[in-house]
C-alpha cells in the first residue's frame, strides 16, 4: 500500500485504503482503546480496568469531564489493517478468570472489528488483582476499623 499514507498513531482501514481515489479513513489509537475499554467494562466479572496512576487519573477525569475514561488502562498498537490490544484488569472474587478472559477477548474483538474494520490479532490480558467486596477503602466507611480490633490498626496510629 505504498500509495496510501498512514498517519502516526492512526490506521487506514483496508476497505477504504483500497479505494484511495475516494479518500481515506484514519482511526486513531485512542479510538480503538476507547472501544476496547468500553467492551471490557461491559463484561460481567471485571471490577476495574487499569492500575495505579492510570486508574486514579481515569476516575478523576471521569468526575471532571463526566466521561468514564474508557481508554485508560488499555494500550493498543494499530497498523493499517490489524490491531493488538493490552489491558490490565482487576477481577471480582469468585469469577473463573480463564472464562472471563475468553469473554473479554470475544467482546473486544467483536466491538473493535465491527466498529473499525480492523482485525484484532491479539488481546493480552493482565489480571493484576482480585477485588474482594468489603476489603478496600471505598467499602470501609468513615475510618472504620476493618481489622476487627487487631493490633494492625494500633501500629499505624
């Protein structure tokens, strides 16, 4: 496809690239990341996407802009006809992770291929944590002692 230029950080879809005389369509990496992020978040059993700074930044950005920061925690590599996706997720306790990973791959592939025309060649999923209900700061309330009176709380005061 020497006669079709690809912009950095974007892709030309195969169907439109072949008809370059009619114009081209470019799809930015962020578009693919957003589509994949939404598909992942819609998958039952995923507690959160992204970790550390990207997760916190996404939460803050979501409050400020009233969006969910759907592309946060999702990294993509977009070529002219294909894309590869990497994602970090936290799963809900009790969910079979191997089954969840299969569902995520199916949802992401369906969404990205349907919306962009790009072939998803791989979706790499890194499960970095398991969310246990009642086991994080959001679930504890106002400085509640979640340790049940253990000496851990006394050591940090």
